[in-house]
């Protein structure tokens, strides 16, 4: 079985200089990853809203597994302003394409 996976950096989903507000969403739709491995920081501060929007797209089904057994400080918007916590519990997002809706 061939592995067609490729690694992408979570900060570079689109080409440099792309200025649209929904560029992360567009990047995920264009790159078509089958899985994301995120830190608690990246998930709550950057990807949560994007993944909520992506979950509303009928072409994609998301399954999110947050491995943190207790909520990380990054999960509380009021705390995010002054706490930058690094949690080693990953957030795994599995993306499945609904090919019949493409």
C-alpha cells in the first residue's frame, strides 16, 4: 500500500501574502489532509473556529479527539489573554472526504 501522506506546517496552509480571513479554511480544503495533529494551543487559539466552519461543509466529516483529560488553560478564552500553557496532550482531527459531494 502506498502512503500518499505529506507533512504540512500548521502556520503555512496557504502561500505567503494571502490576506483573506478564511485562508486556513481554504488551505485545508485545498491541501485535503486526512489528519491533523495539533497542540492544545494551536487548536484553541487558531483552529477551533476554522474546524467548526469546516464541519459545516458537506464535503468533509470531522472526528476530533482531544487527548487532554482535563481542560487545558488554552480552552478558556478569558485565560488565553495572560496564560500561554503548553500541553503535551494532542488534539487529533481526522478528516474524511465525502467524495459524492465534491
